[in-house]
């Protein structure tokens, strides 16, 4: 099983285990007037986003649901990997581990 898929499964399994130990009230939190599930995010993550600064080499892919975001994300990943193979082969494992990070709002 690919590393990224295995990591995703581990994260989901941990979230489900943690959720079984929580009361209904603990499963949700409110940040800036919006309710979020504690299994997927935390107030600390949102506070960190307030001071987020993009780097010059960051790529931000934004889109609506069902608009081909995963498809375009795979193309971006393929471009990064192809470039790394040519210019920085020692970073390939690091790139494959990172893949695309998703923030869904």
C-alpha cells in the first residue's frame, strides 16, 4: 500500500478512536462563530493560520467541490516530482511524503 494512503488511513483510524472516547459536546468546537469537528481540526490550527505566511515556492490550488481539484492536484504533484527528478533527485522521498495538504472550508 502506498505510504500516503497508509498515512491517511492511520490518521482516520486515530480520529475514530479518539472520537469514541469523547462526549458529544467534546466532538465539536466553535471558532470565530463556525462549528468544526475536533477529530479533523483544532482551535490551535486556526490560530496558526492567522499568522500563516506563504513562501515564494508555495503553490495554492483552490477550487469548488467537484470541479476537478483532485485531478489538477495530481498534475501539480506530477510536475513537482518530474522537476525534482531532473534538478533535485535527493528530495524525491520528501516530496512524495508531503503530497498535497488539504484545507477544506
